[in-house]
C-alpha cells in the first residue's frame, strides 16, 4: 500500500474507506490530494477483496473544493491578463488543465468497475461536489451542504448537477452558487439518501456489504449498463463541452465584479476574499447560513 500524505486508505468490511485528509484546510483539493486519490482508486481497483469504495472527508467536512489559496490571477482582457500573455494562450492553459484535472478524473471514476459511494458530511463545494456527485451512489449526512460558490468569482458549474437534478433545479443553484442542504439535495435528486451524520459511514458500509453478496462480474456489468448507457445518451459529449466552456468561464472575470475580491484577498487573505465574495449572497436559501444573524 502506498504511503499517502493527504488521504487515508483503510481497507475494511469488503471495501475500502478513502478519507480526504487535509482537515486544517477543510480538505481543500490540491494537486497532491487529487493525484493521491487517483492512486488510491487504482490500488483498490486491482484488489479483488475490495468490492466497493467509500470516499469521505476528515474533520467534519467532505471538502470545500479546489484549493484556491494560491489561485492565479489570470483573467479576461482587459482586467488582469499579463501583458506578455495572449488571451488564447491563457484559454488553452485553462482548457488543458480542466481536461486533465476534472474531465479525465470524472470519466475514470464514472467508468470505474466497482461501485464508488460518496459519504458526504459537512461542506461539499465546487469540485468536491463534482467528486461526490460522480460517485455511483451518494449518501449524505444530515449536516451536508452542497454548492458551487466558485461561480461567484468567475468559474464554471458542472453538467453533473444538471444530469442529476434536472435543468430547472440545477440552474436555480448553478447560476448563483447558493447552498443546497441535505434535504434539498435529496428532493432534487443529487443524493440517494440522507441519514444522521453519526450513522453515515455505517450506512455506507452496510451498502457495500450488500453489494458483496452479488458476484463481482455481475456488479461490474450492471455498472457498465448504467454508466455507458448515459454516455451513449450524450453525457460524455456534454462533459467534453463542459470542459471547453469551463475555460471560458474562468476567463470571464471583470473589474467591476472581481477587483474588490482581489483587493480583499491582498489585504486580508483567503478569509477576507471569501467574506467579500459570499457576503452579498447572505442569507443562503438552505444550510447553516440560511438564517440572518
């Protein structure tokens, strides 16, 4: 077994529990974590004793999404583009990174030959929501909160929200970055089940143990019937277009929207940036920030 630094790999009860483990950063997903998750999934795929994979987060949060503490400042002309960098070159950079970091990983998990179960407790934002929702089954603790707040500073949604929640439900949250609590996520189809947070992992492992009663070849074939069928209906094409448009979304920053956020981050760090970004959207419609203080 590999020596992981940002995840915990625990083989047990016919499956494996993979825990995102950067609790001091609310499990923000940096390149090291994403690469280690790739390696852990590859390890579990080869292990015949493992019949299902459970992905969760340490410290009371699934993950707040991509680590933006060192986010670059490249944006659309005329705001922020370095003088020696063309808009086309910047677009290509973002597109290629999205294809590698997001699209490639989504398709790998989607085509994975063993069931992947997302066990979501606490914050599950941005790219972490895409990770949780592209698991074959997603079970939420009653404290789970989903969202894509990155759209508020010039970034993209992901088509998995539309595929699961439907056009109108997904747009309600994808166009604003608003929060979705566990019960709302269940209502619109983002998750399979909501359970008390203290019962989350037990519920997930009981499901994996039930899967283990079915022949592994049967499970693999039935996974492919479901996932490949959706691909034939257009999911892969939608995700590929998603990757192209995601790069454009990251280049849509404008001075009247983004300069105050950049100034806040320069003066007060990431916490000040988040306060400046999310403050105008309070109170959130659902979740722990739904009520005015």
